[in-house]
């Protein structure tokens, strides 16, 4: 069976009124096969003006940001603030399964396009609303951003070095978290709709979804009454986890944590283990290998060694990390990666973008895909599917649309507007 005929969301129509906080949600749906219609203002979506740009040309049709997040979508232009545009939108909503939006709470209602109005025309319609703080509560009308999402969820506070101010995560992580959770909520609502025929509103606040991604940080406070400290190069443990090597950095706690014995043997084979085989370091190395929970718990007997906890060995840990670092400096990221993995030790390079796009593992699995841009007579490489579905594949088959590229197709062929009506809507600035 043709892949395009057997995608997971084939036949599902989504109206996309998202900004940066929700555009990844609709990309997920489009790449899973939904017919996602990007509804833009007549002069184009503001996201088209977010750089970087192809060949550094500040052109709304050449935003790499817009290209990435709008694959497989179709584009129409529509002025939702005009009465004529609102009537056109209502007609579109009658044919849709979902509407995904990121406006401030109450904005669609102010246009006469609130969920109550739309659901009266289409009882099965699912409305997915992505906001900073939800549709209700004391903050619901407050404006937000990715940085605010990180800050208000507590994630920002835990990122960086203990002695420095909090540090933000890169690549709009709060936006990605809320978008992914919005897609989950939308698909659960779609499943319910398919069972009952009844649509529903899905309220997705960025603050709450980002908080859910903060691991056990809230529990640390509830259990101990303490704020989780920023860990710097330590991954919330007593051991440092990031180190320099000959040509970059690697992630691996001192001596590989549970792989300490294997790493010591490797270091010994190159004459670089120093005095780490001395009895003085037996207890701390046993603790590193997991005989006692890092930094917590009581003393244990492992063979003839009494194992304390890592916090009992500050001086020994400092020395072990110094010897470990000296060994790492003699090897490249690739040498350390291959050497550790062949010994069963979890050590990985800290890849920069060049490392990632040239990664043999990703290329062997054909993660990257080629997407044609006919108007530029060029093919570009895109990140591909995050997961593989054997029967209903996730795929990118079409580049992001041009501004209003599908106006005639959607308004004319699918909505039944005549060419004359479309021209009149265009002259009036409605589309």
C-alpha cells in the first residue's frame, strides 16, 4: 500500500491558527498525515519573518524557521478580524475535525468565533487552545513566551551552575513541551470523538506542561522542603558528568559510574590509572559503581569493602576526577565513544550541530529526509520522523507552503467559492 494512503491521521482535517508556541503541535499532525490548513493573515504569518533565512535574504518565503515547522501543511490567507473573513472561517470550521489556536483566552469569542459558536455548527469539532497559563485562573490573561514558560514552571531555576544565575534551555523547549502535550491531548480527544461523535475543548497551559517535564523537582520540595539546586556539570549527583577531551567534550561520570572497573582496566593498559588502584580509593570507587545510592543512604558491606556514600569522599572524588580528566585529554570524542561502548560503558560525545548532521547512526537509519523546493529548484535536508510506525508511517512529503498557495484549491475546489467570489474576497483584503 502507498505510504501516503496509509498515514496515521489520513482524513483528519486540522485548522491551524497557531503561533510559535503551538506550531510544532500542528507539524506533528501534518507529518502524521492530517490535512493541516495553515490560516494566515493576507500578508502572511508573522512567523515567516523569524530568521535565519535562506541565503540570509529577509524574505517571508525563505524563513528556515517557518520551513521547519510547516512541512506537509497547506496555506490559505484569511482576515479573521473582518466580518466577511469570519463567515468564511465558519464555513471552513464546518468541515474540520480540529482547530488548534494560540490566541489569548477570549480572543476568538470576541470575533464571534468562540467554541460555543463553532460547536453549534459542528458538534464533533475539537478545539485545542495553547496558552501560557490556561483558559482560567488568576494568570489566564497574562502574556507569555518560551522563556516565561521555562521560568514559571521552575525548569529555569534548576538549569546552570549553583554559583551563577539560572540559565535558559535552548531551542524553545517550553514551546516544544506544550506543543507535544497539546498533540497528545488532541489525539485523545479525537479518539473520544470517534467513539461518541462528540467534540471537546482541550485546554493546554505551558506552565503546567513544562512543570510535568521537570522530573522529580516538585517532589524534592514536597518531601524535603528544599529547592532543587542547579547542578552545573553534575547531573544532580555528587559526580561531575561532563568532561573535556582532545577535540571536544564527553558525557560520562568519573570512571564511567557503573563501568569503573572496565575504565580502570583501559586506563591501566595505557599507563594512565595513576594510584587509583590503591586501597584508599576502593570505597569511593565501589560507591561510584552503584553499591550505595549516590550521596544518600547508609554504609554497606561489598565484599571486604565498607561502602560509604559519595558525600563522604569529597577529596578522593576530586583526585579521581583529576586522573580521569588527564586520561580523557589523550583521546578524541570518537576514540572515547568507541572504546567505552565496546567495554559496555555509557560514554557519549557532546555533539555540536555538525557532529549531529554527519552522525553515522542517524544516517544509517535514514533519519534525515530530502524535501524538494521546486520554486527554488533545490532539494533541502530536513530532520525526519522522531519515531517509526511500521503500518502508518510518519513522513515529510511536501515543503512548507507559500503564502496563500492553496487559496484556489481550498476556497474554490473544496469550499465551492466561484473564481469571481474568490477575486472579490481578495480585492476586499479578506483573503
